[in-house]
């Protein structure tokens, strides 16, 4: 089966500023792929090149088997796109906006669109100028999904959405996977892509750092634990516990960094009287530091 997206040594330079450098990536048809990286890493630049919104400095890109430059119009017919910064006509209502996009695409199944609107609890009668940031994002999601495209390219799709709407979005992705659609999802939120994606690619400073199966990534998850004990406990007690990569005194307790399964750490904690324990998922920079610093970039 033809890959949905292929980039070969894709480079986009902004003079002194780095966009993306020698990016090699292949995404299978029907795959949900998470494109992860901190803000400014090159995620949006990559997406804009895929859609021929900007031109690469060098390299080759194919989308759905088509050349992204010479056949860009054909590509866009088959793609649903939600940009990170969504611009809409402020004087139109939600319904008018969707009808505008539907007419551009030659029509859509309005019963299916109605289902999307109902799932997101979106008010079609309000003008875009009266919508909150979250509701504009809902409208953007509906227009991206409404024609059942072969490929969905979504740039930070859940920014501004409340947790309940994010949950509905996860249903959208699961349904798209069941229909055999391909999803290319950029994000800087690690737990989100762990929830919905088959594989993830990490990009940092314009270069691919790694491409991983989500199952492998989950097995190496990093957590920060702050534990307060009823009685003082020495950091040395946890220094050699499997998975504990760092431990330090923290006020009346300990701060632990744990990579991978928590089983050994929890069993050790159970030997003491624990008063409180809080857990924090690290940001992406922490993940990069623990697992990818010093690695060669992915090929």
C-alpha cells in the first residue's frame, strides 16, 4: 500500500533561522501518527511544506502518492486540515462557514456533519466573531473532518479545548482510524499522543530525534514523584531501586525521577508510612533529556 506521507531529506531554511533539516519520514496509510516537539521545533513548518503552503529549500515530499508541489491541488482535495492558527471569516455564522467550505469541496454529507456538530455541542447560529477560542477550534475540527478525507493533518488540534471536548476529539480520531483514514497529528502534549497514536516522531530544533511505537514510549515513560513520609527517609534508600534515575531530599520528603514501570518504586515506598504523594508528567524537554540526548537523529 502506498505510504500516506513520505519526506526525503526535507529541508526548509529561513536564512539564519532553522526550519527543518534533512527530515526523512514515512507514514503508512491508515496510521495515526503523532508529531511531537516543543514550540518552535519545526512541526508547523513541516505541515506547511506538506500542503505546499510554503516551498522547501530542498528535498522531496509526496502526500497520498502525489508530489506535494506539482500536484498540490489534488493533494488538498483529499486532505482535511486544521492549522495551528485558524483564520475564519468573522462575519459568517458557524453554519455559513461550514457551507462555504462544503461548496468549495463540491458538497458533503450533511447528516454526518450534523453528527459532528452534535458530538461537539457546537452552536451553528453564532457568528465567528462571537465565538470563544475553544468554539472556534471546534468549528475548525468540524470543517477538517466533515468531508471524510483520506488524510487528516491536524496542527495542535486540542489547544483551547476543555477536557470534555478533548475526550470527544479522541473519539473522532478512533473513528477515523476505524474508517482507514490516516491522521498526522502535531502536538507538544505527550499524554495526548500516547492516548490516540500508533507511532510518534520527535522533532527538536528542526531535526528528527526518534520515531517510536507508542507501546515502546509508554514503557519508558518518565514521572516525577514528590513523597512526604511520616518519618525522615534517606535518599540513599531509593538510589538503587530499578527505574529510579534521580532522587533528592525535598523539604520533609523526597523527590524521585522514575523511568519506566513504577512497580519497584511503589513496593519500596510501601516499606514506609507515606503521608502524601504527587506525580507529575514531565514536559517534552525532560523526555528528550532522559532518552534522546546524544543520540543520532532518526533516519
